C-alpha cells in the first residue's frame, strides 16, 4: 500500500520507462514488471520521503503516548474528548478550519509557547510532540512511519 505513491513517481509517465533506467547502463531496458519488482525492492531506499508523506508526520505509538499526556496537561480545559470546555475545542470544523493547511510546526509551537495558559513554555519536546500527534490523530490525520519532531514539523496539516 505504502509503495503505491512511490511507484507512480518512479515510473516515468512521459517516456513510459522505468526511471531506474536513467541510473543504469543505457543498454538495460526494464519491462513494467521489472520496474515494479525493482522499485518494490529498492523503493524504500529511493523514495523514503513520498512514502512517509502518505501518512501523518507522527507515529501511531506517539499519538497513543500523547493521549495520556494530553489527559494530564490539557484535558482539564479542553475536555478528555477534545470538544472544549474552558478552552476551545481541539477537534471539529472550527479547529480544522483554523489549522488545516498550516505547518504542523505552527500547532506544535502554539502548544509549546502558549499552553497551558497558566504555565506556557513549561512542557518539553517529549511531552509536546506526542500531545500534538494525539491532537492531529483526533482530527483524522493518519499516522505514518516518522515520529513528530523538529525535523518533520514542516509537514502540512491536511485539509
Ligand atoms: C487552564 C486551561 C487550559 C489548559 C490546561 C490548556 N489550555 Fe489550551 N487553551 C485554553 C484557552 C483559554 C484557549 C484559548 C486561548 C485564546 O484564544 O487566546 C486555549 C487554546 C488552545 C489552542 C488553540 C485552539 C484554536 O482554536 O486554535 C490549542 C491548540 C490548545 N489550546 C492546546 C492546548 C494543549 C495542547 C494543552 C496541553 C498541553 C492545553 N491547550 C492546555 C485553555 C487551556
């Protein structure tokens, strides 16, 4: 499943040839089957980024971990179901309307520098990353292979 996107990119639409040819001796010509087989094998090495981009910039385990941390630090105001209480809802149309299309980094930075309002900036990365992952997962963003962290936070929150 994961490799579907990689294959599309690797298969050169215009020439109808496997791009692997471009890196091989010119006399080698791969058939479609050969290309797919080769890419299935080498794909993860070549197209790591597109594969990861297919899922969210966080792992399922991170979101699960974030659930507990969210309950400890955020649920008192945003409620355990994220529907909002003292603080606004962190899921649903209004929330998505505000954050979708923005970099994950914006949400991560907001959480870290503004929340909780009575002690902003107190939660370290190992709390903020899982909590942000949990909030994304509760907004329908699917988990991927790469844990959320500074280097993946440029990914966009899907619309
Ligand atoms: C003491 C109550 C309280 C706690 C605890 C708290 N928040 Fe908030 N949160 C608020 C309030 C109030 C706002 C609205 C702030 C504003 O509009 O300026 C808010 C706003 C937000 C927003 C922006 C929502 C939007 O509509 O854009 C996010 C995201 C958020 N909080 C995340 C968190 C996270 C993550 C935690 C835990 C680390 C947390 N909050 C803990 C009260 C709280």
